[in-house]
C-alpha cells in the first residue's frame, strides 16, 4: 500500500508512487478497493466520474488489476472541521512549530523573501516531535476526543494523538475570510520517482519498487526489468520496434497535511483549500482586522476584489503577489488587482469558482506555469475554465511569458522580467 494513499472517498486509493495504468502518471488518479476500476483525471472515457473535479471511469482487465489490503478500509476516518475551527487549531499549530533556522534561511536566500514577509505569512516547520505539538494544539478541546470531526494531518495511535507528515516547510492556505484552512508541506528530501518518455512506446510503465533506486519497468503490466538506475541518467527500453526512456528523478515535493490513511485521521479535501495571497503589508492589516473583530458577535473579514490573479501553489502566489507593486504602476494595479488565488493545480480550477463569486470578482488574470501550458490535458482544462468564466461574464486576461524567464509567475518577477498580459474577453 506504500504506492497508494487512501482518499476521503470511501473505497478509493490515490496513485502516489505508482503510475496510473490509464494515463501512466502519478498523483490525482484513483483505484477502487477491488483493484479493478480506475478514476483517471487525464484520459477521458464514456463514463464521467466527476464534473466538479473532472475525471473518468475506466475498467481494468484482469492483467491490470492489483490486490489491495482490507486493513486500511477498516480505519476510522473523521470529517474535516468547519473553517473557523480549523483556523483556531492551525494557528495553535503555528505557535507550537515555528519556522526553524534552516527553513528561514531557505526562504530568504532561495525564495528572496524578507524576514517581515516570512513572519506575517505564518510559515512553520513540521515539528521534530509531532506528538508533543498535537497534545498542545488539542489540549483546550477535549471533546474532540470522542467526536466525529477532525483536523487534517492529525490522527490517533496507541499512544494518543499525533501528526502525519515529513520534515519540511509548512505553507498555510488562507481562505477569503483569512482563515487558515489547510497546509501543504514542502518536504526537505522528496523520495525518488521515475519520469517516462513514452512518445514511441505508449504502453511503457515504470515505478520505484524500492527506494532509493530499484526501478521496475513494465509493458502494459508485464514486468520487463527490475534494475537499479543512476539518478537522472536515461535508461533506454527497446522492445518489438518500440523505444522508450525511463529516468530516475526527484519525486513529489509538495504534499497536503493530511491523515486520510491513518486511524481517526482527516483528509485535506472536501473541499480542497484555495489560497488567497495578498501583499504582506495588506496581510498584516487583514490579520489586525481579524484580531480586532473576532470578539464581536458578528464580524466578517471577507476579502473582496474586482480583479484577481489565478496561479498554482500557495508559496508561488505569496512570492509573486509581493512583486506586483514593483512591477506595475499604481494605476495599472487598480485594473489588474493585488490579490492572487492559488489552486493546488490546473485540474482543480473548479474549486476557484465559488471563491470568485464570494469575492465578487469581475476580472481574472490567469497565470499558470508556462511548461504546463504545453500539456494537452492542461490545455483541455484551461479551455473548460475559460468557458465557465465567460458564462459567468467575468473578463479574462492570459498572463504569458518566455519560459526562459522562469517556470512560474514567481520566477518571472524574481528574475526582474515582465509577463505579457493578453486580453481574452
């Protein structure tokens, strides 16, 4: 089960270090507990699984089915707390697990963030002794012990409450009310994974069978090789006129703070958080407003914005939004806005729609990574997003740049370059 991760959907498991047999990618796609049906987020079929998070059902033949243990299906799960309660606990988590010196240095030296920006944005480090932090976070709410609600990342073992995760920087996701409703962990040492060039070998598959470098290479489920690969060195696979390439690479860097596969655990989804990033000076004022207003019977810190930017990843949005006032005049920013919405990925754009409605947005500047825009599936998702925004009568600009200037919008601004803003409608 190490290659699969239990999801919040009962009986479904996500491919995390094993490739989906339909699209041959890791992450996002799921297999059912019987191991005979896949939900793929990249390859269409005649049977739609979800339109909210676009995905399709695929039945597997007997050679592709996998055996899934029943032990995890018996694990008791909890429903995620309401946003205002998550905010309370996550702020206690931040207090108990401050950003360590190495992570602070990384944010300053590599991500070019000031000490003030780092402090106000509330980053923290995954704790060395998570069980102690869990005890501190939960000590003022003993009723959580027997309730049905939980906190993503928190779970119970025979010793008591603990927090699931790996060493890394914890990046808060704030909603439109400035409530911290989730975290992503930028892990320090991601596990190895494989990249597959299968342009001339469509049925080629591969997975890391054992860390750090034992790789299993398959052809449509049939095992061809088990071989220790040298990191980043291509391994050529030739068979019956087909030629492909397998390469050992660093695996997924960002993971949700989640405990979907743990006893009394809680997933990050339902819904997946969307992050609202604003300049640190404005965030400081927003935080002050929240502090002053929270003792009132009725209060709201809802962020409204006529124009917003949409990109991928909270940290990327935090960095990019800080540069807007340096890149554009005050007059231009009145039109483009100083608010960025960060999705976990292009596939999750539908989760942005209710946020746009709540914030009363009239214009969206789409700034997804340039390398992802070359992907056929991303292009399909973008097309669907544009159709929905047009239906909502929201004006759209595409933010584009030369990929040599940076992978993401944050890189572009940090490299002192300017993206092109193309009006769509």
